[in-house]
């Protein structure tokens, strides 16, 4: 059963999403049932929407997701398409702005009549899209790790939820004997919520939080906040910063004398694509993900070779890219399991649908639309790749509402 999603969408996003899609085909009627879809399945192709930021602060990360979606679509088409229909993808730029994401997903669902949308990165963008995709009874495949506490019948989450990334990262820190931790995040919903969870689990583990600082997502100046890290002298810094703001954070971190030997960083948004773009040598720093390019598997070898053949031998692969690539194949398998492009038919057949992904076999939980994922910790080496230093060994079943953790209190400040 789906629990109500958290919907802290601010200001203009609320106003915009409240007025979008009121008369478009595919909307849910007043009794909650879906109106007739405008998706056209009569021809030899099926339209899908790719919605990623190719401009703005998040473009540094989201362009990579767009590329891996393109690769998956080309591969699927070369193999006969989905139910014999070729994918025709319609692309839109979310422009790193939640309000734009809401506007563009409405266009994709109601004007372009796509059968599903793939994309989004920040939780603010996802939360802006959520009421629109629900109102239209559409499908959104969201490929990035997030703060959890959400499930929707109209979203499939192929990135990690909290118990598959944040909690494994804390387990790793505890295993390393960490006693003090400083929290540095971008000022929006994911870091704020993730850090609330981190603080409660830290108390359970006996780890002291010695500071907590935030900077707006589009702000690169971390000078004042990093000075507080220097003063606090934490054993580790837990980084929930997103996008290009990481560059400013890393710059201030090294310029003020911090290092992996003094107060190492563990990040949840710096991957293989971002590491060489930081402007500093980040060798020795850590990241928590569910996929690294260094994962050893035949499926990953094929994925890396295909991606680099298509986009260049110097292009690395990363977790959000792999999760996006996986999402399109999962959609294909969902449609084929249902023998239908209809959203309700797909949801009815979703439980247990799987894909042999580069990260390992992933399987959909039909109750919450998340997938089981193995937790990994990597340490950046001199080649801007990650040496895997910790693993959960087995895939972790998704628990987006942390129902299996006695220490979690969603009502606590």
C-alpha cells in the first residue's frame, strides 16, 4: 500500500502545479479514476519523455543521465523496441528549476502524450513533478538517490532510498571508529531530510554531530561554512551538497587546509563524472553509492564498453547514469510483463519485475515502486575512479519510510 508522499513544494511551484493539467487528456476524474489516456499505441513507435537539466547548476550531473537514457533507447530500438514499437523520445530541459520541471512534465504528458517520463535529479524537481504526474495518471522514472519518505503509484524510483545509501554510509563510518561528524549540505529538501535521518542514526551509533551547515543550491561560496569545519575538527564530513556547488565546497575545503588525512569527506552526490570536475585533486575522499564503474560483472563490462563507444573513451560511468539506463530497461520489462502500455496494467504486473543491471540484478517491489540495491562505499583513487572499500554484500530491500528502524522518529525536530 502506498503512503502519502511528502510534498514540500514551495512558492511558485505550488501555484504552477495547482493550475497545470486541469483539462488535459489522461487526468484523473473527480472520483480518482483515470480519464482516457492520450498515449497513442496504434503505430510502430511509442513516445517517451526525457526530462533532464541540460542548463543551470545541475547540468554538470544531469547531462550524464540524459546520455545514458539515449544509449538505452538506442539499444532497445536496435533489439526490436518495446512490444515491437520503436522508442521515439521527446527531450526537454528542466533548467535546474523545479517550476520548469513541473511545466515540462505537464507538456510531455498532455501535449506530447508520452507513455512515460524519465528524469529529474534533485528532490525539489521530483516533488514538483509528483502532483502533475499523479493528476495525469502518468509514469515518472526517477534515477537518483534521495531522502526517502515517499512512494507514489505513478513513480518508479531506481536510485537508492535512505536505507540503501545514507544508512550504509553511517554503518561504514561506525565501522571505521568515527566519533565526530560534520554535516554540509545544499539548502533544499534532500540534504535537510537526509541530515535529520543522519542525526537520529548518529545518536543510535554514538557518533556526535559537531556542526551542520547549508548553502543554497546555486551558491558556490562555502568559505564561511568551511571555516566552521576547520574549527570543529571532525573525524569525517558528511557531504549532501548537490550540483556545481560541490566545486565551491571542495575549493574552500582544500584552501583552508583540510584533507583526507585530517577530516575526510563522504559524499552522496560526487561520482566518477563529477570527481575530475572539482578543480582539486580529491584522491582519498569517499562516496556512498550503489554502483561504481569499478563494479566487476559481465553486465557492467558491456555497459561501460557500450557507453564509451557511443560517447567517448574518456567518459566514465556513474551511479545515476546506471540507474537511468536501468530505468528504461525496467520500463521495457514492465510493459512486456503487462503486455500493455497502460499505467494501471503496468502497476498491476510490477511486483517482481527484474533486470540484469550493471550493478547486479535489480527487482521491483510492487508495494513501493523501489528496487533492491547493494550498498557500496568507494574511495577515490588517482584516476578519479573509486576503489570499493565496503559493501553490504547483498542487495538491501527498499524501506523508504524506515519502518524497520526503531530509532527513526519522523515527528522529531
